[in-house]
């Protein structure tokens, strides 16, 4: 980053004005470095929700919300989705460049060799109710990984960080599939090393020991693309959680477990599950004819109803991932002969109506990555409650890449925000008169 300009802050309360350097990145908004503000003025800034706050410098993912542009290490998501597979995308996010053929084969091999989990993990699962939400199970299992890998928890050792990254990328499909199999009482399926990453996951999810499972190449490619679209997304809520947890020196498995917990929220990664529930509700209410009534509910602030899968803190244009997800929807539904899938037809009608409605236009609310992802995952046979687990599986590489970038930063410090305190000032406890007959 370069400094070419300064910002001057002046005060009407007599505090002397202060100058701050303005840094320019390679692209995107400039930043005002206010690190010295409190030391020099005794004042904090206040920015709930971090609407105007850059928490870090990063080289990994860039989003232009106005253009609806998403770049992974400079490459547009549309080109990554077309020309790369998920493991090549993982290599790119982790290392900064796409792998050449030798690097790709080596990386695939490393990941393949780490897909199994410790057998104790199967017993760990037994502690959960069978009807536990799979995200609750996943948070527990990923956090528990730190109990198995004492050999790679020195976060200041780049080799340990790399091994942990490989282990997490490799084991997430196995853990997610185990959470699913545990919920329906079927036996766990072990990974098969000759299968691709996405094919291996689909087999662990849908195969049983009773018969051969032949992955459908079109569906495998669709799933691989879904993983690519969810791989990273700058400093979103779950990534910021991973960075904050990592800033204390917590081990990578614990940090990723914290990220999974954050992603679960319906305002974040839980929106894909919530969006499908919403579409099913509208379908039950009467389908396309009831869209107007539903939109009226959304516009009524008192209803608390949101159009799930719409809106975004950064995108004030169409989320490029939503476009690619809609195309993937077409491909998968076509491959499965589900052209007239009622939920897909309902979603497209809902999108069209919303995009013409002043409420959404004025607020620049567009479909985001979660709007179509539930429909395509349902078509792939993934149950609704598993959608966010798939999001977590895909985002693990983004989280671990951002965590690695932070730990490797020599200027990294523990994150410790302050506050505007509006509670009681100091006061003394007054003795409370004892009721007669009270216990001594
Ligand atoms: C993800 O950050 C990331 O990068 C996240 C993500 C990633 O890859 O990591 O992209 C993944 O989380 C996508 C977002 C998934 N969430 C949803 O689809 C849930 C529905 N969307 C909203 O909850 C909301 O749009 C957020 C949380 C996504 C963004 O919220 P903001 O930026 O805080 O915006 P806001 O709530 O201040 O909304 C601005 C206005 C408000 O109305 P007014 O107060 O101006 O009258 O827009 C309204 C909101 O009420 N609004 C919506 C709406 N989203 C915003 N109204 C109806 N339906 C919606 N979906």
C-alpha cells in the first residue's frame, strides 16, 4: 500500500486537530489509518457492524459491490468457475497463484492422503442426538480436530500451518458426510482415493456399502462449481471471526470451528437453508399467485419477514455468484429432467418481481449467493439442513487462507475493539437489609 495523501481531523471541543495517512490499495477504496487516534486524542471511533471499517490488509479476494465483481487473487470468479476445479481454486487462494500441472498433482495428492479422520471421531459423534442440526455437529467435530493433531499446532511454523490447511481442506468433506450419515442412521462411507474431491464427497454422502455408487459427472461438476463459488469472500462475518480468534494464537481447528459457528446464522451462511424454507412456505401458501402477498409482508417492517437470499452488505448490484448459481441450477435441473421444478420457477418469478419493486430497487437489494444455491443443492439430493454445512466445507479454504495471511503478517496483533460506555458510572454496593428469618 502507498501513502500519497493525508486526512486531517479537527475537533470543535478544543482537541488539537490530527493528521492521518491515507493508504491506497491496488484497487478499491482508500483507507485512513487511525491507529494513533486514541493515543493522541483519547477518543475512539464508533462503527457498529463495521460499515466503514477495514480491519486488515489482504491480497486474497477483492469485491467491487457496485460493479458486482468478485476476484480470487485477481482472477474473476466467472473465469475461475469455468476453467478451474475446486482444488485448483484452493491452491490459488492459499498460495496466490494457480498451480502448474506438477503443483496441481502434488497438491491433489497431499489432500487425498489426508481425507480420512481418526476412528475416534466416529465415537465422538455418538455423543450427539441423531436429530441434532448438522451445523451443531460440524462445529463440534472441527473443534475436536485440535484434540487429534498435536503435531501441527505451532502456528508460527509455516509447515505446521500448511499441514493444518491441507488437513482441514481434506477432512471437511469426510466430516460433513459423517454428520449427514449420522443423522439418517446409515453407516459412514470411507473416502476413495481414486475419486475427485467433489465425487468423493458425493459418494461419502449418498453411497451405501450395499451397492456400487457411480457419480454423475454433470452433477459432480456442478457441486465442484458450487464449492468454488463459496470458497472465499473477503472479510465477511465468519472470516472476520476466524481472524479474530486466530489473533489470540488459538489453533487453526478452533478458529475454523468459530467460523463455522458464525456462518450458521440466517443473516450469513444459514440464508441458503432459510431461503429454501421461504420458497417452500410460499409454495404451500399457493405458489406464484401468493408472491405479491409475500412481498407485501417483506415490505412491512413489523412483519420481521425478509426475502432470504436477497441483499448484501457489499454487493449493491447483482452478486456474480448468484448468476453462476442460477446457470448451475439450469444445468442440474436439465440433467435430472426437472426443467419444471416448481421451486426454481417460483424463485425466478420472485426474483423478477422483486427486481422491479421500488422497495428492493431503492435499497439496491439483489439476489446473493444463497438465493439459488438451496434449489440446486436440493436437486443434487442434499437435504435442506445440510446446505450450510456445504457452505462451510467450501469456505474452509477461504477461512484458512485468510487466517494464514494474518498469522504470517509481522505486524499482526491480537484484535481487541473498545466501546462507547453508556452504563452506570462507579457506585457502591448498599447493604441489603436481611428479611427476618433469612438463612445466615
Ligand atoms: C452471505 O458478507 C459476505 O460476504 C457474506 C456472504 C459470503 O460469501 O460470505 O456473501 C454470504 O452471508 C450472503 C447474505 C445472505 N443473507 C441473506 O440472504 C439474508 C437476507 N439478507 C439480509 O439479512 C441483509 O441483506 C444482509 C444481512 C445480507 C445485509 O444486511 P445489511 O448490509 O446490514 O443491510 P441492512 O440490514 O441495513 O439493510 C438495508 C435495508 C434495510 O431497510 P431500511 O432500514 O433501509 O428500511 O434493506 C433492507 C433492510 O430492512 N433489507 C431487506 C433485506 N436485506 C436488507 N429487506 C428485505 N429482505 C432482505 N433480504
